[in-house]
C-alpha cells in the first residue's frame, strides 16, 4: 500500500515570512483556449519539501547535486511530542538500525529536533531526517540544527504528514524537483509498507 505523506501545495502551511504559493490560469478550455495552462509562483520551501546543504551553507551542495538515493530507500517512522533530546535520537537510531532502516528517519507529531539530537543524528551518519513541522529545528531559531545536519551532508524532509502512519519500517520515495542551483525543492513524499 502507498501512503501519501505530502501536503497539498496551495493549502499548505507556510513558514513564517515565506511567501505563500499562488497559481493562476494562463489558458483555459472554458475560455476557448487550446488547453488548460497553470502558472505557479512559490518558494522552494513551501509545503512538503527538501532542504539541501546550500540552504544554510554557501559551499554546500544544491538540490540538483544531491544523490537520489538520499531520498529513496528504507526509512523508519517514529512518533514524538515535544523536544527530541540527544537520548531520544540515540534511541531512534538504535531502533532504526535494528530494523535495517537507520539511514532515513521520519518523526511524526509536534516534534522539535534539538541541537543535541541533531549532533547524534549527524554522528550516526543519517542521509535524511524528516518531520511534520515546516522546519526541523525550533521555529524561532532553526539555524543551529540546520547547520549541524546539513553540515554533515544530511538532507532534511520538512512538512510531511504522518497522521495515521504507524511507527516502523517503510520504503520512502521523496525525490525533490530537479531545480538547478537551488537550496531546496518541493517533493511528493510517499511511503510504501511493502519493504
């Protein structure tokens, strides 16, 4: 079974200060045009999206430079409320490793990754860390957590929706759009429970 864990773009939650996505019809069959044609305007970090290292690091890889296997492969879903501590991160890594899915970790719930947890995840060599918030770290001070994880080469999958998804091992497909030279990109994130 496939589980869509993405937000709908035009109704998505937007990080404070980011522009909201917009669309307008350039052509319409109803108006006698040859086709329906939609124009989009949005931030690379609207809705369900991926952060590349370049988001916070001038010498970091841009989204088009990242390997696709970062975003596609076995993952482990956890539920957590509140701050994710270093000890919580160690427990998640141990449990994920025991299930053979320690390279990609998704955290459901109202979770905020602390700097201590980010260091544990970075030291653990994860390829991708995902969460339901529009930012992995604290919303009012996300820089430190981003620098730790992106500096270690990990990608961040933000704005996923895991309500109703049980903890455990899944296969993740969350390839970002190939936006050359960009610091991030929207993606359609999907889980498969057939691992």
